[in-house]
């Protein structure tokens, strides 16, 4: 079982749900793939890139059992500090999200992710 996580603005996610697909936002569109993090990487991603942003959601995805086309579009590539990060080269089907959690901000402004399953 491999879980990956995506932090996203609620409005963008609601738009993706209405469209039936998520093409990416911000750095995703600039870089040409959708950025995800593992459980070990998500807190630092939240602190670096999402601090102070209200109305965030944390999407949880379970990559085992993905349709072959989507699974083939997921690549594990070196990023921050050489660690391998999951990148999706193509749109995300919202039906693959197994949990959506609203986030609050901690006192330091970083999104509070709570405990994440690896």
C-alpha cells in the first residue's frame, strides 16, 4: 500500500470535482506535472509552500490498484534534497482520492496535517 498526499486550495478542488479532473495548479502547471508528497515529505511541503494559506485541503490517494494508464503516468523523481517525490504526468481523476481533509493552520502558520499513514 502506497499513499501519497496533495495539498490544495478548496476552491481549486471544488472546480476539479465539477470538471471531473484535476490538471494541476501553481507549480504543477509550471513544472508540467502534479506534485505529490509521501507521508514523510508532506509536512515540509506544507511548511515551505502552503504556510499562511487558509482553506486548504489535504487529499489522500492510495496508488495501489490505480488504472494502468494513471499508474504509468506516476513517476518517482528526485526533488528536494534528492528525495524521490511522486509526480503525476497527466490529469488526476478525483475518484482516486480516498480521503479529503480540511486543514487548520498551526500557530506558526504552517498547515497542521496531523498524523499521516505511509
